[in-house]
């Protein structure tokens, strides 16, 4: 029994009878990955903990897929439906019929095998009778490690590690840092000869992790029904548990995996620039009116977001008069200054359930029936800052959440909700929703979706901002944010350059992107160059720098330029140029790169980020021999490409010169000082090349940029 799938230059071969699978690069013949694929069950059966690996007894397969008959010794029989996809293959459906009383699943695994006697003599611990066996040169889990951000790991770099792939970050072993790009519901394994992304094609009813032991890995679905009881049904079914997609590079394998999902409708309304109060609120600075004036005068952000600390406690929905004493007046004032309103909300947390009429029956509880508490880092030694957690199984809890969201959206006419901390909930090891329909990764998804549906009933056009890149979460929010670079530590510029590469995965699904910022103003030039490509500018720092000085007028001018001229469209693909997509030898790093948008049946280059020095592109033939000194962002203000746009924004980040191939001589070039456009004379157009000179004589403190008009 063999199944062979040849796609995209790779051969996937699965010896089903012996459960031995490989992925090989066809041209080189080199092995990319190998391991087992039949499911393994760790379970409680007839009051005894057992591990059973499914065994294939028959198969009816063609090249495109088919059915495999399975046995679990005396516990049950089942079928596995497999099928090809555009970029690999999928385990479309897994069904089991139990022979006796249903077993209680502790875990379901892909990529494990029972230890042989010889292996038991070697294995580092004997906690389990099985061990992971997916093997390759390394792993790629975007932003799995922080400070500095790291996404690529040699196979032995993790040691023994549990890497959450869904929403259970700190509860299952990942330090909090920042949320982006969780949740992914997938991971990658491979190396120099190619990469394979493995993941779920539906939001799982279990907590989803990549478990790495020594240098091998497996996909782990954690149920813990040994604690909570098994469903009483005599049969059990799973849909879309495992989808495999492969490509030569890890980024392309992730992109291939995401392309197997439906594309959502594109709506440019959701991509808006914003300023977030957290940069000052985190330091207990609550001078909201001053912030509004600074942003309206200097930056021109479209949305002003009140972050954490605007409420009496997390998720009360009631303004804290100690932090925002004139909340309603501030909202009216920011609107008078031309901005929309955004509010932060923690999706599952609640600090005072009794105040809103909720009891332990409406909260996530442990085996003892007592409510569990959670936080952003799950440290039991710091009980302050922990929160009770809503159980969406409860009608009262769902009603409370719905009514709270609708009240604040209606009362304050909210334009954007920043929905947070779905990744800060207890894992199945300590608590689960009472209704199995909300268990596992479905817990956070259900809470996000409740918020989204409630908010949309009041405001159908509301922007719902979160972090996860997975297309599976798209029904619950429509804007992905890069968060505040907490992962990056003191390396915010490099961290944002890496995150921007991963954010490009959102382009083909039409997801709005808010490029955010760190807390370090010195990283702004790098961040804004990336922003020119990936989406809307945003800020989570204060108007003052870390040493208390006001941010440089020059940096504020660059931020204003991106706010005025960023691309509003949301469907695009990256033009990589010399940007590093990442490998086992180099983390992802944005250098020179661009934004290709599908317009009128062709891909048009609508935005371009140009860096100099060691990051400059050597071979510029793909840019028609464009040349430059310094750093520039070039952004079309219409649907033409940058070589023929009738209104082209050119933003210098330092003194330098730009030589841009331009189809015909422009009618005029205007220099923009703050927001005022005036004629500019120091330009030329010769032999189809437009030259702009951003010389050192220009005042970069007030210079926003240039507009080329045709």
C-alpha cells in the first residue's frame, strides 16, 4: 500500500502498510523530511491508560486520494480519507467506530511511534511509550522565540519543547512576548532542500502544539478527556486534521498552505492608520487631550485607540474616571479633530463576575469546580493581574459578552475594536468549556467570533483588529496587527523587518494589515519603509522618546508621510528583490522590496521600499535600472504602477537622490511641507528617467515628501 503525490518539484511517498513517509526534492533526489503519519492515540480505555497507533489494514487509493481502512486493536476500527490539494495533500476525514465504551482521549498525535526495546535503552525519559519521529534539518515557526525574534531553528535547537501553534501561547509553554503572528494552526519542517508546512484545515477541538523531543517533532492535539470525560457516542469523526503543503522555501510553503483556504472579500475600508495610547498608558501617563492634539497636528492618524487602562478593569466596558476622567468629551474632541474611535477589549477575561450577575457556572473552572484565573504570562507566583475567564458554554456568559460589546459600540459609536488576549486562556490541562463544541482552539475562536458578530450587528463596517495570520480566524476579525514588538526586545528595527516578511502572508487573502511600531523612535525609519509595502501605519509609542524628549520632528514627518500616502488596497503579493524570506542560515529580513497588486488582470508594482548601504539591491534590472542613494519609499496614489502613476508619492528618509524610470515627462513635481503642497523645481526628466534630489539643504524636520504629478 503506497500513495505517491508529486507536486511543485517534490515527491511525497507514503508506505502506508509500514507507515513510513518521505518528502524528496525530485531534481536533486535529496530528502527533505521523513516520518510516520498514521494517527496515534494516548487514551484512557477501560480505566487504563494506553497508547495505540492506528494500523492500516486495507486501502483503496488513486493518485488523487481515497480511503484507508484502520484498526486500533480491539478498541475500534476506522477510515482515513486522503486527498491531493493544489500544493500537497490532506487528511480530509478521520472516522472511528468504537468496539466498546468510548475511550477518553488524552491526546491525538501525528508523527509518533511506539519505542522499541532498543530505543527505550536510549530515550532520555520513559514518561511515554512513544516518541516523536518527524525528522528534517530544522523547523520554522514564525516568531517562536523573542528578544531577538527568531523563526528558524536547527532540529536540535529547541531541545525538549512544546510550541503552541494555536491560541494557547503562555498556557502551553510559549513565553508571552507579543501576540503576532499567532494563531497559525500550522508549522513548518524542512531545510536547505525544501520545506513542508503541516497544519489543520479547520479550527481544532483540541489544543494544538508542535512537540519537539531531542531533534524530532510531532503534531499534538491535546484533549485531556481523562480529566473531563469522553463524549458518549459510539463513533467519532474529525475533519481536516492534517494538511501538508510544500515548497522550496519556508515562506512559500506557508503561503501555499494559506492558499488552500477560501479568499475572503476584499474591503479597503478596514485598512486605516491608527495611533494607540498604550505607549503612554503603560507608563501611567494619561494626558489624552494632549495626545489627541499632537496626533491630529503632527501625524494625521485616522483612528485614535484607547488601549488597556481605559476601563475600570479589564473587560468592564466602563470608563475609569481616574485614567480617562473626560472620556466622552475626549471622544467628541478626537472626532472634531477628524479621527475615528478605537477601543481595546480583552476577549475572555473578567475581573468581577459577581458585579454583572455571573457565577462560577459561567466561568472556566477546574476539576474542583472553582473558577480558574489566567493572565498574559501564567505565573502562579504573581497572582496580581490575573483574571477569571468566560465559558462560552454558558448562555449567561455569551449574553453578557454580547451585550457588553454592543453597549460600548453603540454608546461610543466605536469604529475599531482591538480584541486582545484570546491567547491568554487556561489550557485543557486545567480547565475546559463545559460544551464540547467550544473546546480546544475553538474556545478562543468562539469568543473572538462572539465579539465580532455582536459588534457587527451594531456597526456592520466596524474594524476588528487582532494578530493571528491564519485564514481560519478571518471570520472573527478583519485587520491583522503586528503588535508592539515586545518580542524584539532592544532590536525593534530588525524585529519589524522580520515580522513584515511574515505579514506579507496576509496579502493574498485580502486581510488588512496595521504595521504598528515598537517603543523606540530610532526604529521608525525601518518600520516605515516596511509599512510602505505591507499596509497601514500605526503607533504604540508615546509622542515623547524613552528619555523624555519629544520625538524628532523629522521622524514625525516621515510617519505623517506614510499616514497620508499608504496603500489602502488589501490584495497584494510581495516583490522580494533582495529581501530575505528566511532559512536555517538567515532569519527573514526586509531589505529592498515591493508590493504587487492585481489590477485589471495584471500585477502592478504600486509601492517600493528602497534601502541603501549593505541593504542596497545590486542587480536592479527588475526595476528597469532604477538607482538611488539614501532610503526611499515610493507609493502610487492611484491604480497605476510606480512607473506611470499620475500621482506618485516619493518619501526620502535622509538626503539622497532618486533616479526613477518614468513613462513620460511629469507635468509637475510638488514638495509637501507638513500637508502643504508647493511647486518644486529641483527635478529633471531625461531619456525616460525622473531624477529627484533630496539634498541636505532641505529641511527634513518639516519635509513630508514629494508628489510627482502627470
